C-alpha cells in the first residue's frame, strides 16, 4: 500500500533540500497539504551504515507519504542503508544522482554518477533487493560537457533495466567544474522539452519534472501536458502558503485544507512537544518564516521569530508575539 500511496502522491512532491526539509519542515508542510509526497534531506549511506546515524531517519507518522533520499555509490552499503530506511517506515527510497556539491563529488555520488549509469544500475538493483518499498532515482539531464539528448535516454534505459520505474529529472545540467551548488540551481538553462521527450520515449516510466517550477499553475500545466509528476523546491519553502495550501485542490482535485493562521495554531502542540523534549524553538520556527509572505505584517512576523526564537528558554510566547504582527485582532485557537 505504501508504494501506491507514494506513487499517487508523486503527482506533486516537495524536493529534498539540504538544511531545509528536516522533520520539522516536513511536519509543517504536511499540515498544508495532505496529498503531496514529502522528501527528507539527503542522508548518506555511509552515515547510516558506518556512522550509525539512525537519528537522521526520525520522522512523525503524520508525514506519510514520505520518502527518504539516500546518497552513495557503493551497492552493498546502499543496500544496508535501504534496509534501515525500510525498517524506519518510509514509503519510498530515492537515490540522489543530481546533487553537484563538492562534498558529494568527493564521495563519488550525486550528479557525478550521471557519468556512470552502469554503477547506478548496480546500486539500484542492490537497493531494490533490500527494499520492501519502491526505489526511485532523482537525476539531472547530464553533467559538464555531456550531450543531454544522448546521455539522458541512455541513462534512463540502463537504470530502468535494473528495476527503477520512477524518475525525477531536474531539467538542468550540473556543472561539476566552474559552478557552485547555488549557481547550479539557476545558471544552467532549463530544458523542459527534453524531459517531455523522455516521457514520450519511455511511456512506461513514471517521470516527474523538477527545476524552476514556482507556481501550481506551472505544475498543473506540466501534468496536463503528459508528465506524471512535478517536484517543487525553493518556492515551496520560501512561499509555502502560495504553493501548498491550494495544492490539494489544484493538483489532486481534493478539498483544500487550512489558512495560514490555522497552520500556526496546528503547529503549537508540535512545538510544545519539541520544547518539552529539550529542543529549541528556532529548530522549528526557522521553517515558518515564509508562512505570511506577501501579506501585511510579514516583515514583523519574520523579524520577531528570527530575533526571538534563538534565545534560551524561548517558547510559544514568541510565536504569539510574531502572529500579532499579522492579525492582532483575529483570535487563534491555542492548543495545549
């Protein structure tokens, strides 16, 4: 059942983003969309297998459907990490073949694996043998001087032969030499046409488009044009209400959920539990800064949370003070 849930949810997914899509962020996003597929930050297989970093796999059951993204290039190690992820209860295990950071390159995984499709096939075959959920791949259209029109179809053919049927394609090259990870998110040109062509060439594969999608209308247009899914990254993080509060209705044809104020109210018990465990307010509220983007008082909301949530002992009163900048006369249900 988890495979079916994740595949249906992949019609819209929130990208794995380092330092952003941790468990607190995902809980917040789930309050805003009941349908979209959520992804963890990338977790490296060595950290799980050799570093015993099982805490990185912690998540709240409310996050389902939720996928974990692994980084690695050793098939045996990835198989062990995949088994750990399945034991933790994730709905999907995704292999990162797209991240261009120096740290990832030095570990011989991420986007550099676009140059080694046979190794990727070995990795996903081993992962699939160890998994009780679907193994998927997130990749680029190519790296450096590769010709995407040649490289990408060959990559999909090789990796899908090893058992992967679901791919998320970031429609940009990754330049491993000369561009920073930040520049790699914006400078290489997008090639949506190539991703659409891959869906036509490989109709049996589930293909999601990633890169540059900033509105639900763009996402819906890509779906209506024949793609199986759309993955949204930074826009979903920085302006979550614009993307996620209407996602269930626009993308999944389901009723919408909460208002931004109701999301804040629903976060209160979660934050209270986090504080009771010894956590810091900032751990959670740093993901909430964009909730009121574009609305009167948004600057005050961000400033109050940014300045007040770091202090030792900062609690829910800081959240209330920040919310007062947005809607001082609107009563908000407070949950213990």
